[in-house]
């Protein structure tokens, strides 16, 4: 149970995910059984292949619970944040700082240099491809991903929080003039 003010939370819901919060193995086993019963009554199923647990602050072993063997993880990503069995936020804070640096460096330094006075450019396809290639090369290096890994450009953009290509930003500037 998680105490929040005068209330104790034992479960959190997020779209199609659910988090159970328990103080021990007996509690989690009981909660999982009850949850399974309620899901069955509502005509829903729990996907036990995706069910996992994180024990914070103690070393542990995989639990042999009523529902099935549930795997223990040292850390996992939930709603975009890394949860660790150490109960510390250090890794998550470092990850967020790196993400911020990735998107800020390109947007604050590289892109302005590449697009200076671009409002007056006549962009032809070969030049667009070169600009896109320079952008992707920079973003891949930020992510430490080689082209040999065959990770699509869209995925690199997602990881670096870049929704629009530099060439699209140039076109937008040109339309504004």
C-alpha cells in the first residue's frame, strides 16, 4: 500500500495498464487473485505473459504465485519512466537529462546554423536530401546508433523528440515570408 495524504493506494490504472502496490508476497498474491476474479466477472482477461513485478529495496527471487510464475525485473519502463528495484530516481534523472541535451543541442546550435537565411533558398530535391542526411547523421550520433543497426529515421526522430525535419522547418519559414 502507498500512503498518499489520508488515503492508501493499492492500485493505479493507466489506460490498459495497472499497477498493484503491495507490502509483501502474500499481499500481492491475494491482490492478483482478486484482480483475476474481477476481470473474469467483467469478461476481461489478464495477460500473464506481460505481467511482471519489481521488488524495491530487497534482493529477491521469482515468485511462484497462485496465478503463475511471475518474473521479477531489476528495472522496467512504465509510462515513459524507468522504475528501478533500488527505489532511486538517479538513473531516470540522468536519462531525462540526456534526452533534453539531445533535443536542445540540435535545436539550439546545429539547426540554426544549417538554416540561416534559408527563407530565400530555392530548395531542390538533391539539396533537401543532403540537409536531411546531415540532420539524421547528427541525430544518430547523439543516440549513439550506427546506420548499420538499421534503425529507421522515424524511430531516431522519436527518440530525440524531433517531430519535424529541418527541411520542413525551412519550408514553413519560407511560407511565412
